C-alpha cells in the first residue's frame, strides 16, 4: 500500500511538472537561437577572406566592422531558420529542448529578433564594407531563409547542396569588403566553403537519419540511403583538392598552406572512400564529421598564416 502511494505521488508530481508552464526565456536562449557554432566557424571563414584579400595590409577597423556585419546577418538567418522550423524541431531529440519548441521563447519575439538582427547586419555591411559585401549578405540570407529553410529543406534532397551557397558567403563577404570586386580569389574561397558543407552535413545526417526521418526532412540519407550518400560525398571532397593548388599557383597563399590543406583534403577523401567498407556506419560518420570540422579549421588557419604579402 505504501509503495502504491509513493508511486502515485511520484506520478502526480511528474504529471504536474509536465503540465507546468515553461520557464521564461533567459539570455542563453537568445544566444542559442542564433546558432553560435555556425556563426563561430563562419566568422573564421570571413576573417580568412578579409585577410587573404588584404595581403597582411589590414585595416583593422574595417575588419571588425566586416566581422560584425557578417555575424549579425548570419545570426539573423539562423534565427529565421529556428522560427520557421519550430514545429519540426519539436520532433527531433537534439532540437526539441530549444527555446522555441519548449515555449521559453515566443514566436513573435523571435521573429522581431531576426528582423532587427538582419537590418542591423545589412546596414553595417552596406555602410562600412561596400555595396558588394551588402549584396552578398542579402544573397546569403535569401538562400538560407527562403530557398533552403522554407522550400528545399522540406521538399528535396537538394536542400543541402543548394543551401551550401549561403554557407559559402562569409569568406566572400570578407574578401570583397577589401577588394570591392569578385575575382579568382573570391571564387576559390567560395568553392572551399561550398564544397565542404554537403559532405560535412551528410556525415551528421547519417548519424541522425532516424531523427530526420521522424521529423519529415527529406535528407539524402533518409531518402536515398547511406550508401548513396557516401557516393555523393566523394565528388565534393575530391573537388576540394584543386583549391589549395590554385590558391598557391595564383599567389594567394604559400607552400605551407598548400601542403597542409592538400594533405588534409587527401586524408578526408581517403576517409570518405573507406566508408564503403565500414562495418559501423554511425562510427564512420562520426569520425568523418569531426574530421571535416578539423579540416576546415586547420585549412583556414593555415591560409591566414601563409597568406602572400600584398
């Protein structure tokens, strides 16, 4: 009888807790909704783009404003993404505790937050970093929010590849903030980030495919399967090989960057190819995912350190 009472009491307590209203939003919720991890990696890319274009002759005030404008624009796009995906985020284990799905953040507040961040970011880019930087900021936002989030993410396996256009904008913004023109250097930086994203995200998608399936996302591993995804990762990684070669050949970076980035590209390609022999797809995908992060971080740092003096 005592055990039954204790069980009933604990059940009532759990039910009350489940029905209790969510706690109010804290500052961490407003930070989290901007996806700091994405912002951090893309700010490194924007910094690298600015640095390469400057050739070590850096105007630090303009650099800071470029990074600020880029950060605000990216934050706005990520907040819009969270706003429009709030219904789907409730279905995924890794996202259901975010501020919007739990109710800690109100949708109208988040929408206004996204608008303010976007206006502020574009104002900084257009006013202090040049028209081209502002235009590429708009392109990045439009592709990520409208084409990726509202359309392809919910309807097509092409969402990852097309969405990579927006993720490749930060280094281009940094570059054109210095040059005011789009030349080979801008295209090579774009190529590096564009080609990096699909295999990086598909590695995560393989690990989380059941969550994406439950949420209704037509991600490539969900729709076409893991083996097809592995095949499609290969050309993206392989096409990264010429990037450091061209950066070196056209005097954007030196031999140190060439050796580091090319070596990492070859290693990543090898890791991707041997995925067909992997007995544990999740373990292989996890290893590939973290290697891709290290690839990008180390390559960008090497690029900055070994940028050719202008």
